[in-house]
């Protein structure tokens, strides 16, 4: 059965609007970014026809199953490890006037990695 609703049938992007509460008054607001709309403040039903909205109405995003941030940080750390190894290999195999820039970049990346590892160990 085809959905003839102007909003949810027309694939309106509900990720750009959210339900807000200011001074105990609930209202609708346009979000500054799609990331600001989450499971707590998103539309659950189409305001035009009342149909329950699914992840298809939110660009395929299932707000209930957001990825674990700790896992994303671990993935990022592994990417930093690859860049650290690449820069170390570059330093071994080159005698360039850019050595100081490479060393500075390497030290910065190592500091970022160590900071992230420290934060992962913290209890959140």
C-alpha cells in the first residue's frame, strides 16, 4: 500500500527537526546538525498522518543501535598505529630536510594515541 502522506510518504528528512523543551514548554525546533537529533528528541510519529516512523524515515539510521564509542576509539587507535609505523619507516628510509616535520608529526600522533588509551582506561 502506497503512503500518500506529504511528509513521511514524500521521504521528508525528519533528522533535521527535533522535539525540544524550554521552560517546561515542549516545541519543535530545527536542529543545527543531524547529529543533534537522537533517540530522546526525535519524532516518533509523523506529525501529518500519525504513522509510526522507522529507521527508513531517518535515512536508514537506527538511533537505538548506535555504535559503541569505545569500539570506535579502538578502531581509531589502530589507524593511528598504522600511521605511526608508516612515519617510522619513512624516517628510517629517508635523509630529508623534512625530518623535523616528520618527527613532530610522529610525536604528536603518539601523544594523541597515548591520551586516547588513557581515556579508554578511565571509567566512564
